[in-house]
C-alpha cells in the first residue's frame, strides 16, 4: 500500500507543478476561447483578450476571422494601436486591412481607411475611390475625405463625376476639392450646404437654398472641367485583388425576441428575404424621427423586406437610466428578493407601456421586440443609436451603420442586398460584378 501510494503521489505532484507553472498560459487560452465563442462580449473584453494574448497578432487575426461584429471592430482598433507611427502596415495584416476598407460595417470601413491613410498605404487612393461608387452618401463622403491629399492628376478626374451627385453635401465636397486642386473659386461654401440638426426632429436637414447653391457651384466647376479636361488623362485606380479575395461573409447568426404583444420574432424565420434590423429607444430623438422613413419603406417593400425595430429602452444608458426612468438599482427596495423582483417587474412594465405608446402614436407597421437583456443589441453593438443592420436572404450582414438615412438611400441598400441573393443563386462558373 505504501508503494502504491507513492506511485500515485508522484504523478499527482507532477500534475500540480505543471498546472502551477503553466497556469497563466492556460488562463489566457481559456479566456481567448471563451471570448471568441461569445456572440456579444463587451468590446473592452475583446480588446483585453488581444492585448494579453501570448501572440497578440494571432489573437487579433482570430478575432477578425470570427466573423462577429464586436470582435471585428476591436480587431481593427487593436491593429491601429499596434502599428507604430511612421511604419508600414505589416504584410501579415495587409489583406485583412484592405478587405476591411470594403467591410459591411461602416465603423470598420472608416477605421480601416484611417489606418491606410495614417500609414501612407500605396492602395489608399484606390480604396478611397472605391467608396465613391457606394449608394450611401456617408460612404461617398468618407471616400472623398481620404482623397483630399491625392495629387491633382489622380484626384481631379476621380472626383469630377461627383459634381452630379444627388446629395448636395457630396456635390459641394467634390467642388471644394476641385477648388483646391485647380486654384479656382467656384462660389460655394460648405457652411451653405452642410446639413444642420433640426432642433425639433433631431435629424440632419438641408436649409432652404442649400441644394440650389450646391448645384450652382458644381455647374461652375463643371465649366472649368470642360476647359481643362484635356490636361488630365483618364486615371484608373484598380482595387487590389487581395481586397476582394480576402472578404468573407459576416453571418448575422440567429436570435429570438418577443414583441410587445408577446409574439416570437426569430431572425431565421425570415430567411429568403432581406431583413432590416433597426435598434432604437423612445428617448433617442433621431431614432423616432427616422420612423416615417422606415414605415414607408416597409409599406412599399412588404413583399421582399422585413423590418424589425429592436427597442433597447430597457438597457441602462451610461447614467444607469432605463427607458427614461430611474434604473432598477436606484429604486427603493425593501431589502428582500421579493421586493427586488417586484421593482424589476414594475420597471419593465413601465418601459413596455412607454414603448407601446410610441408605437401606437407613430403608427409603426413592423414588429417591435424589446431586447430586455441587450443580447441582440450587444451582438450588433447597438449602443450608438440609431444603429441599422441589413441582412441579406442568406443571413449575412450586408450593411451596418449608425445614424438615420433617407428613404431613397434605404431603398438602394435593400436593392443591393436583394441583388446579393440573386448573385448567390447563379450557376457555378457564372459571376455578377465580381464585387459581392
């Protein structure tokens, strides 16, 4: 028995010693796996996982390749911190960064273009020019912003087509850039054509006369172009092949919530249709103000579009307030579990009633589930409001952006997502535009 005990003690001690020695690597490995498998981790958890990994570069790439919104955003943010000023983008991250500049998530796209710009990437002009073809004016403005320091030989012929842009701000931005490159003045200012926030609706609105002034300035710029076009040979800015080949689908996953009426809303139930998920709250002025656009969009495209308006009213804001009421934690409790439960139930009831009043008053014609635990909002990082996510018929995220959009822009995005479904249905060997 003594010999047997000795034989057992030795390996047990060895295991204990090895566990002690390798406890930190094991902890990091467990943390990384748990973080990567979590659909909706707090962003700071993902950032810490990358920074504290034994191989931060590998952890960063793993977060990016997870295909999850929060992870991908933090991977790009981490990349921006990891490249020292003045240094080129490391080759291991090049294709990832180029594909990120074409990402469905506008936050990721903006961060990626910023990195390309800061580190003077040779593909910056091509990636910026590619944004100019997007149906979202916010993306076109982003592309123009990163073309500001291009040479006139590259910038002028690239920007001229935007003089006819239907958005006054985009046409004016293009006009002002041509002023810089040409040394001419075309008689328009950004102050005259930049939208301002309407104090009543909270939306960005163009002032009276803005469109007329933008058009007049653009026409003068076009006149200059007619006279000087021969001095600017046409320029081609091909997007690097790696930017397209490195792109991967961003699955929306599945979720289930209950509407105010108690009906289940499951994302997978709408497979085969384009789905627009709009995250909002009753206290977000811009959220409520864009509802007429969404109502009209749903009415006009009822056959091929589903809108889900996910209310985050029960998710505490940065002040700990829920739905315009004091947070559950701030309410007076009797000190017992029963009192806590009653307070929570009462707070949830008040939030539901408030959301229901808004739905009725606005005449909303699409389902409104309440995301009580921020399960879905956390997955799509819907903390900034309003956040919109467009999912195609195959269940992949085609767009994610913050802020209101006009009805024509929404319609263009829905058509784009529907076209993705058509391209996916093409026989093997047949391609569409090549830019899916």
